[in-house]
């Protein structure tokens, strides 16, 4: 097959203990999926899960232990961090039952849903899509993916984010409003999931702004940490 120009390379993420890399197809994100963050953002109760997407090439993978550089994005004066457990889909499907959902997971990673908060808030006020606030270049930093079998206790693991050595976010994965399995169930009703999909599962309370020069360290017990330097 020929193309009118050379296709862009497929975005990929490293895999722990494997020379092969995980090719990214789509990035799904879950909104307000921790009670404390939902309250922080003005919501109450266990509302039905809702989703937004980022482009696959918004992924910014860490390579080894060194901090990956993220450029402070244009148009914003309020860049916020949101630390999240990322679920990497290894087997696709539609209408997947929660009881079967974890069998579709290849592995897990720690990620950051970086957000141009001022632009997102302005879009909310106007009733417009959030894409400009959520789906910009380099908005999805992610650490190396650990195969699911290597982290059997991931669903109760602590999750944390430090900025310049100071704790900003701290919680546990079992505080998710909608579990990973339930999230996959809901997502697969709306889209046919496929191998290569990443699901950013939501962030706990403590989201806040960062500026150029800040160093972020995102951690989930059992997973490779993610270090990001804002430049």
C-alpha cells in the first residue's frame, strides 16, 4: 500500500522486563472517579462514569529512571497535574462484563492526565467540549507498563504525586468510585475496545498547578515510577 506522505510512527510505551513495546491505539480517560476529587471539582454522589479522550500521540513515555521533559503548553496559565492508574488493554471486545474485564488487561502503569485547567473551565462555562483543555501535545505522560500478572495487589495499592519533593496527591486505588473492571464494562458498551487502548482511570484530590522548572514524581506501589520535568 502506498500513501500520499509517510505515515507518522505509532506511539509506543516501554514494558517492564520486555524489549518489545506497547503500541498505543487510543487513550480513554475517566472523569471524577475518586470521591474526594469529585467533591473537589464540585460534584457529589456516585454519578454514572463519563469519559473523554486524548490523541494517541499525546502520550509522553518515560524511558528509564530519568525524568522525561514536558514542555509547558501554549494558551494556558494554569497547567494542572492529575496522577492516575493507567490500564493497558491487551485483548479487545465489546459489551465486556465486569466479571470478565480484567482478563482483557495487559498491564498497568502510572500516568499523568495533564490539564490546561483555565481552558477546561472556560469550555465548561460555555457548554463546549474539553478537548483544548485535555487533549493537547504531551498531555499524557506515562511510566513503563508492568504486566498485570506481576502486580496482583494493584487494586489496593497507594497512589501518590510529589512536586519538587512535596506530596500533592495521596490516596489508594481501592478508593476509585468505579473500579477498573466496572470502567471497562462501561467503556466497552460505548466503544469496541481493542488491544493497544490505554485507560486513564481517574485522579484523587489534590490537583494543582505546576510551572516550568517543577519536577513531578508519580508513584503507584508495584509500578515503575514516573518522573516529569516541566520545561
